[in-house]
């Protein structure tokens, strides 16, 4: 095969190119050999210097790469020993970039670039490159190059390699053979490039030598390589259908989601102009799902979630997240899912998942055993890992199984996911903001039941959300009129738009179409907004002013000291203030977090606490409602009732406490009978008391 590939004129062309364009880079890599074994060359440098070589590289990559590596051996470098460098091409033109679902047989054998995210990977394994066989008759060592998956043995003891020339039995000698590191990864199409309802397609890529070990599941990559086919087998039978695979020549790792967004000089000028607009916050809010009426505070919070705070790596090695987590809990038909859907399309690198149809493995990560790993365990990334550096939108999070939901705890706070299974101990990054939606337990909010009792989620998970908004659908003449008008106008605008596009007898004018559709057009186009957010995330790292810190500090301390009994606030909410204030500064592309940013964060959290974190009995904020599911006043009442039950049990003849006696005794302590009965029912549900005889209670354990 090498004799067919080698071409002296092509070798000379490559040698000339390397000496003129890449001599210093070759010397640098050679000095670091064998730690660095590859020369990375930009395709456009080849195209500019020798278009013929660039075309040969695309059309006949095996021949071009073989001759290029042969030319690299001829380059004089001031190093000791033999240096064998790999030739690797990066930055292929857009014409050579393929979506996985568009790969066809005519692309086989060509150099192409495939973009996607890494779904699975195997461990690094040694692969036989040149096999050394010992002849069992004469003891000669016969070497055979291996270019397929199945071991190729010598047909006879070859005389040209010093053998006896006879047909013999051979024994493989691994100590004399040459191995190369190899790894297989599976690449899946990027979710943002899929049509609605389309299943993402996948392709396997083979990495060798110094390309291995650098890629983790969830990474966004561009694999430049040679497409070829691999024969499928069913047992010992070879099938006529083949699998498509890519033999990687180089891998470009896309670390940052927002680096994917291209921003031209004109875009940058427009971004800077818009950032100075005093109405920037209002316009940003109007750009969030304009077809959804109202929900101004929720839309403000989504704007800040899109920009996000700053993640911080501290000197002691600890990590403080900058992403803002939001939860919408609302009545049916309040456009929660629509809001999530809009955000998943607006934010770069975002994933939309439904809690009902998602498992813990599908959301976080899993160790799986299948054909891909050839029977070995491989690591597979879930939705939160795939949304790294983006937003994960999880609808109906309350419908998830409790066991699956518990896997979100580490992913949301530490922003990493640990997998320990089948000998695999790995930690994957999930640096994404979580936007979730849930429905009340009873289907609709009940004003007479505390709100925390209506959210079917464990308090430990609820407390990880920076913002929780309850969205209630209550009849209100003025609001209902405005909402109905907005929805009907939106539908009419859509009808007129479709009528003009598809009907041959349309009677509507373009002016009428523009007038109707104007209210539902976002102030900032989604493409421009994505660029604006990307620019802010790339370039703006705001620092808090002392005045802004003082305002947040005063609010925090004052609120905590309003009530000596309850805990209205925890340090976790204090961090939420900081994240919201940083995001507010980023919206203005400001390098400083000002007093106005701090006040904006305070106003949003204040609204959230009024809706979800207020004790209806005392009128005070009480974070225990979210953190533990029970307000401080309820906790005190339940403790008093347990004392009363214990006292009555000790005094009664049968050792039980009658319900009526408990209520009478509690009233004597100043507690309301209705609330006492509610607390008794809760204590029974929690298993702290039980009912040995109907109407009589006893403590489950001594407390």
C-alpha cells in the first residue's frame, strides 16, 4: 500500500511547503518530542501556498497525509535521535463540514469535518500496529502491518524477512510488536441544529496516538478526519451493509458555548450602541417571548438568567457557581412550557427535557455497557452535561421519580456530576443554569393551603433554586380583557401571515400584516440577542462597588433580624443576590456592579419571597418554608403538641392521648383548635405519632 501512495513530486511539494511556512513550528515540536508528536497545520495556509496540495488533501487524504508525513522526515531539525511527526490538519472550509445525517456514500474516502457533542467514549486501549510473529519451525520473527480490526497473520514464513519460506504455525509476540494508543468516541448531532421531533444521529470516531485521552463526554468538538466504511458482522458472517465511521486526523475542542457565536465588527458596534440605551432592561424584557402576555417579573428574571453571574474559582480550590437557577410553579395554561421552549431556542447550547420522560441517567450521566464499548463499560453523558455552559430547561420536574430527582442536587449546586459504577470513577462538568417548570400537587393552587405544601418537590431540591415563582390564574376583569385581546390579536396576526404566504386569493395587504404582527415582534431579534449575550459573557466581568455591597448587606441583615424566631434568609439567598446583581451589570455591559444593579436583584428576590417564602400566620418571610417544608411557627406548634401528647400519655391509664384532650390542652396553651388538628394530622403523616386506637395517639419514639 505505501508503494502505491508514495509520490516523489507530492513529497517534494510538501517539503517545500513545510520549509517555507512551518519550519519554526516543526523545530518547536521536534524539541518537545516525544511529549508532542503532531504538527497541526491550518488548511488555509496550505490553500494559500499550494492550492493543488489543498485539493489533493480533500479528495485523496490517505495519499496526501502519507506523503506529508514522509516529507516531514526529510526536514532537517537540530534534535538528537529519530523524530516521526504526525501531520494533522485543522480549520477545514465550511464546504467540507458535514452534518451527521447528511453523510452519504459519495463522501467516503474524503477528508471532512463533523461537528457535534461527545456522547460516549471508551477507555484508552493499545492497538496493534505492527504484529511480530514467531515461526514455530525456524524461530524467525515475521512482521505484518495491521490495518484492520481483525488480526492479520502471515500466510507463510516469508524468506524476505529471514524466514524459512515454509507454511508454519505462528505465535504472536506482544513484546516485539508495535502498539499505538487508540480510543473510540461517539459523536451526536448538536441539539440546536435539529428539526422539531428529529432524533439526533450519531457517528463513531477513532482517535489514535496523541489525540486520545483529552476528550470527555459532553464536550463540543469538530472532528476533522477521513470518512470510511466498516463492515458489519452477524456472528461469523460478513454483511453487505456497512457502518460509517470517521478516522480522526485532528479534533478541535469547543470549550466555550458562547465562542461558537460569530460577532462581526458591525455587530460589535451595534451591541455597544444598544448597551447605552437607558431603556435596555425594558427592551430586553420585551424580547423574552413577546407572544406571552404579562409575566414581567418572570421575564426580568429570565433576562438575568440568560446573562448569568460570574463563576469563581477560589484560591483554596472551592468553586462558586455563577449560573442562576429558576423554577416556575403555576396553574395549567399559564404558558410555563412555552416560556421554557422559547428559552431553549434562544440560549446557545441549551437542552429541553421533560421530567416525566427523563431518568436520572438521561439527565445526568451513566456508565453503560453495550456494543459501542465492545462489552466494556463506557461513560455516557446526559442532558445536564450536554447543556454545559448553556441552559437546561426541564419541564414537569415534579413528575420525575424521587430517586431520579435526587441526582439533580449535586449537578445544581456543585455543577458537576460524579459517576461511580463498574470501576468507572469520573466527574463530568454540568456548568449550566437550570430553568424548570412544575405544576401544583392539586392541579391548581389552593389559596387556603400554604404554597410550600402544594409543590410536589423535596425541600432540599427547592432550596437550590435561586428564584421560585408561583404563577396563579385568577379571574380579574381588566387583566382577563387584556390577556384575551393579546391572545386573539396574536392568533389573527398568525392567520393573516399564513393567508398572505399560502393563499392565492389573499385580500390582506402587507401594511395590515405588519400592523397586526408588530406587538408580537421582539424588540431585539433573537439572533442579535444571542450575539449580545455572547459578547457580554465573553468580555464583561463586573466587580461590585462598595455601595452595592453595603445595600445587599443591609437588606440581608435587616431581614434576618426582623423576626428573632424564624430564619427569613440563608447565605444561599445572599449568593443569589450577588449573581442577580452581576447579571444586571452584564446587561448594560458594565464592568462595575452599581447600587441600581443591587436594587434590581433585591426587588426580584423580594417578589419571589412574597409569593413563596412568606409565613401566612405571622406575615414574616421564613426561608424554612422552602428549606424544610415547614415554617418556623408550624415547627414550634408541632413541638408543643408533641410535648402535650407525651404529657397526657404519661398521665392516662392506658398510656394513650385522646384527640379531644390534646386539643383542649393545646387551647389552654393559646393554640387554635383548627391548627392543632392540622398539626396532629401532619405529625401522623410524618410518622412522629401513631393511632393505636381510633381517636387516641401515642408517640412513635421517645424524643
